[in-house]
C-alpha cells in the first residue's frame, strides 16, 4: 500500500505541472504510445500486438465480421461463394487502388494468398495458414482461394490477411522481410516515416475508398516501453492515447482531470485447466469431484471485478467461447463460487486434508493465478504459484509438467468457435484432459462446412468440458484505452470484430473508426 501511495503522489505532482494533451485537435495529430518498438509494419513478419495496431491502419482485408449479426461483411470483396469443399470464390469491388496509385485487383489477392501459402516463405505463426493451398485470378475482379482440406474457418482467417500489391511486394524477392519498413496498402493511412527507435508516422490517405474518412490527419506511434514513462508523457501533453495494463494504472490516470479510460470488448480470455490426464504425475484430478471442488473454490466475480482491467464493465463469461463468435452456443453455467461445497467435495473424494498443487502461469496472468492460489488454500489445498517465462511455460507444457495452468488466450482474433476448440483440444501438447471425445468432435468440426453440424459439435464439446470440469472460463479480458479528453472513443457504433486489444483504427463500410476528436 505504501508503494501505491508513493506512486500516486508522484503522479499527482506531475499533474500539477502538466495539463492533458490539447495540441492534437489543433494540428490534427494523434500520438499513441507503444509498449514495444515495431520492427516492420507487417503482421506476417512480426505478428505482435503493436504491429497489429499499426498495420490495421495501412492495410485492408477481403472481409470483416459484424458481431451484432454474427456474419461477415465485404471489404475488398463484394461477395463470395463456396464453389466446392476446397474452393471459395471472391468477387472484388471495382476500381480500387493502392496508396501508390496502382490498381487493386484479383492478381494482388491471389499473389498475397500464394505468398503466405508458399512453403519457401518463412514467418512466425505460419501454421495458422496451413490450410491454404493456393489462389488464382479468374479475371480482374474474381479470385479463387483453394485449401488443402475442407476449411470452415476460411472467412474467419481472411479477416486477418492484409492484401499486398503484387508488383511492389514481389520486387523485393527474398528481401520480403523489408516490406514493412515502407509498406503500401489500401487502408486509411499511409506510412510516411519509419524508424524502429523513434517510431512511425502515418498520414491520412485521401484516396481511401472502403470506409468513412478518419478524423486524424496524422498518427504518430511512439515506442515507450516503460508504463510509468507513458503516463508521464501523457500528462506532459506528448501522448494522447495509451493501452492500460493494470487497474492501478487506470485509477491513477483517471483521477487526474482531463483523462479518461474507455473499456472495449476484446477477444482475450483468462482460463484455468487441470491435468485430468495425469501427465504431470498428479492423481487427484482423476476424480471429477476434485476438479469440481477446485473450480467451486474460485471466486470468478471477485477476480473479474478487482484484478482484470476493465473487468467490472464486462459480463460474466459463461463458456470458453465468446457470445459473438460463430457457433458459440448460448447458455452454459460454470461452477459457482461455493467454498463450503468445495470442501465437501474434497472430503467425499478422500482429500479432506487437501493435497499439494502447483499452479503454473506466465506473463500478465500471474496476478490471477496468485488470487486462484489464495482461494484454493482457503479450502485446504496446499497450492503454490509456479511463475514461468513464456519459453519455460511452453517447454513444461510439451513435456507434460503442468499440474494446473492459469493463462490467457486471444483466440488469434478469429470470430469462430472452431479456433476455440482447436486451441484446447486440437494439439497433443495441450491435451491435459485425456478424453478422446474432445479430439474427435474437434476434428469433425474442423472439416465440416455445415453450420448446423458445427454448432451441434461445439455445444456437445463445450457442454462436456463443463460437465467434466476440465477447464474453467475465468473471465473475458477487455482492452482499456486511456486517453485525453480531447479524444473520443466510441465503440458502441462498431460491429466488426477486427478490433483486438491493439487494433484501433479500422474503418470499413458503414462502420466508423473507433477513435476520433471529441466534439
């Protein structure tokens, strides 16, 4: 508590010396703090959150997704149809151009898909595009995309594929990794300056054809890794927007006149799973009553309200999937917080005196894991936190060393429940459940093009997870944007799910950008 008081005192002192940034609306420039430098504005070569934030202002995809109707809407594409189980045909909008004035047509779409599908192309997370086989232009406004297998998530995956101009990108040859330093897209902003150390400057592109004109004349992205420095720069009038990381940070900034925080729904969730299969050697979780006891011991509401930034403004997470995702079944009822029932179940299972449990975690999920451990100790389980680096966590997961895990996942930004079941049950490395029914239903859902069949499989899978207490959905984890009062943040008018925690500026069709100048 003393540390918090000292930090708040420092923030208050700074507030007396500096007023919020008001220069932005006057010169049309929005300045955004980045937590990490951007090596290239290219989500293939560097799929980090800061890269997504910048790239989504420069590039546009074929399609977007409307969370209100749970349906896809065209961006570069006007329409599409499934030709056969391995082929989808897209019809493009006419007369589109890239920021260099070259035509955007089917050749560019086919080139982009073939680039990411090419076995010789190397980039991180390429496995996400493993289903793509090839593409070809049928005519200037028609392109066919082929997959190696029936792929029901093709449209979901296409929302994350920015289209590149074939001529200029191909001209780089084997130096394609340099593309993101001087990229050319078809989005509302073009990069006019790039420096990995000092940041990125973008200017509004007046030739943008796919949505409303953004408010900002210019956007400056500044890498400021230290959160305290980001806050100080905001109070000095040098930064307009930052992404909050902790409730304390939100409370500290919003206590100062001239600053606000806006909570925005996101695709990140926090969850806990148990080693039911006994890969780590733990035996207690073979009994469903013990698994139920663990989950009944945890106060999810308290964690959501007090630990997760913006958690008080999001609803209870009833399933592992999010309600707006394609195929996410309604209903669902995770184990309720009931420590007395937890103790009773432990006693019935022969663990009245508890047992030793190591709860592994990594990164930003650690405070949640610490809270979980506290709840488990309260019902007699001798739990401890096993805080790992990302690399150590991955190694321990593959080796079968996780007794229990508290972690987060953003579902790859995909609005489809298929990515949910595939993440948990589609990989042997993550199989800590030992239930072949989960793998079987996931495999069937991954190749079915029938929405009704997929919906049934998703419901059966997620009902089984809940009944057997394999995984506990703790909470969704929204984005929280701290901004000066000169900037308006309006999520209510948006419907497309392309917003992730760091994607702030998409603007497609009749869906406005999320940020603008305040009236």
